[in-house]
C-alpha cells in the first residue's frame, strides 16, 4: 500500500473533473439491501475503501455482493438465510457499519453489532440510534463490546422525536420503520441530501415514506419489498472539495456531474470570499473574481442546510491564505481540528480555543512533511499542498482512499503535480 502523497505546489489547474457518486449516500443505501430478499442494484457507486468495507460487512451477513468497477454498478442480494453478527474486525474500520442494525432488526428480529467505538473526530456515540429503535420495540443489551438487539415479534410504528439531528440515527430508524407494523412519525430528523437519496431508493423498493428533506417524516410499514435499481446522488462533499481546489490555486476549472443546489450554504460562503461559480447545463465553472485574493469570513458548521462539517477542514485550508482574520466554529464534532497542527507546519497561522479556530491569513503556505489523521483532514492537506511553495509530503494517506475516488488521477488530469508513493 502506497502510504504517501507527494505534491509540487503552485501549479495552476485547468480542465474538467468529474464528480463521483456520494460515499455517504452509498454507505447508507447499501445496508437497505438487508431489508429483503429482492435484489438491489446501485449505479454510480464510487470505487472507495469505505464501499469495500461495507461490501465485506454485507457479505459477512449473507449478502451476495457483486461490484462492477468498470460501470460502477453494485448488485446486492440477501437471501432469507441472512446472518446477524457484525464482527468487530469489520465494524472498527468504519463507523457507518452501525447502519446494518436497523435493517437486521426489522427483517430478522435480532442483531449483534460490534460497538463502533471512538474515532479520530470525536466520541460519536450511538445512543440516538438505540433510543429510536427501542421506541420501535427493540430491546438492547451491551455484552463484550457488542450491542445485542432483539425484537419480540415485529417492530411497531410509533412517534419518535430526536433531541437533535443525527444523519446516521435518522437513516437507521427509517430503515427499521419501513418494515414495522403501522405508522411511524419521526420528528427533528436529519434533512441531508443523502437521507433524501435513501428515501428515494426505499420508495422505489415499495416503502411508503413522506416528508424526506423536511424535519418530519411519516412512514407506513409494508410487508414486502421489490427488486430495485437506483442511481446514487452526486458527492456534494467531493464537489465542495474540488471547488476549493480551483479556488485555492487561483485556477479556472470545470466540474462535471455536480449540482450546487445541494451545497447552497457552502456556495454562498465561497462566493463571499471571492470565488465565482457558474452553473451551466453541462458543468460548473470555478474561478476567482478578477484573480484577486481570498477574503476572510466566519463559518459555523451545522446540520444540512447549514455549512457541512465535512467541508470544514478544506475551507480552513482556503482561509489560511485569505486577507485578514477568519473564524470557524465546529458545532457538530468536538475534536475535528486534527488538521490544524499540520496546516501550521505548512506556515498557516491558526489558533484553537475549544470548538473555535481563529485563522489569520498568511501570504504563502510552504511545503512540509505532514501527516493525515482522518478523511477530510487528509484532503485539506492536499489542498494546502497544491498552493504551497515547494514540496509537500503527506503521510498516512490511506484515509483519503476512504472517500475520494481517484483523487490523484483527477488532479493530475488538470495539471497538478501530485503522485502517490
Ligand atoms: C454522518 C456522515 C459524516 C458527517 C456527519 C455529520 C455518513 C456515513 N457519515 O455521520 O460524514 O460528518 O453525518 O454531517 O453519512 N450523535 C450522538 N448520538 C448518536 C448519534 C450521533 O450524540 O446516537 C452526535 C455525534 O457525536 C455528532 C452529531 O450527533 O456530534 C451528529 O452526528 P451524526 O449526524 O449522527 O453523524 P454520522 O451519521 O455519524
């Protein structure tokens, strides 16, 4: 495994970059295949290690998985002899593994899933997942690092109000409720495009869902689901990342397959700092206003439709070369500034106080050896390396393979000097 990325900075980019299907959507859609014996075919599935990990987990649960890389199609089919143990060795690699819990309980009335544990960006508990599934009738115990769930006969629809929005807990609860008896009313649910994508796919499978994209969702349980084909929504976080790649290198690039409608808050922030974005029918064009410098701004990460936490590290790389002082407040995860010490090694001037980072723009970043700590932190270092003077070497880049399909190929095709070794 090549664990390092080398970048020779300050090259202008030009050309077009295709945006892939959304990692987070795939990881949410794939467990839906456990809900029934009917086949689920997903199109536009990116070739990522997180998708491979979910494939491994689904196989371990009895699902027959076939991924055709060439046309990005994933076929999933789980017979009735499905197993219900999600092993720690797989779950520890990826927190999204918890998304098999709801489907397994709904279909088989039992599940045993390893506790995902902490992760680099914070504690990330699963209490909301358990609270909602309990309300639907599941009973849980924690034994030897596993959460064991059982359902008496069948899950029963009910009213559930989430104390705050959680993408994962919303997805798990929706997937459980679609097979529950009667009506489920979910309040204060996550409104992310990936939740809408999940509901769209479940509806095509025969589920009865109303209200996706709003904070109240109503689900009527059904008995059977049907064979379905669904195309995964585009990756809005990848789109935002490449918008910053164009902006930070002061380049004029085109992004194909992207849609700014899913990123409004982010787009208005990048416009505020001086980036022009034109959406045409075929592509999205990114360039700096009059090639001028980046302006400073203040950012608060919030659930959708607010500024996404998954674009916070990338935006910080951009603001580190802005004119003036910017502030970023991270409201979603308590420990999501792991990229800061590394950006500082590259010459950024950033101070952290609790959940706030104060970024005093510098004229230039300078290439340095740095270390990737999590997925979005790694890509923020790639962005910094693209604009830094000299050479940047990023270590531990396996994180980037979890969520960015062929990032080296995509950037190289636009003239970046970047390679893996
Ligand atoms: C998903 C995304 C992740 C993104 C995050 C927030 C996937 C696979 N991952 O993660 O990329 O950064 O949404 O947009 O889609 N929380 C609890 N208890 C729970 C569940 C969550 O306290 O039971 C907290 C979390 O610690 C966090 C906040 O709620 O502080 C939001 O987390 P959540 O929306 O659940 O994130 P994930 O679904 O894990």
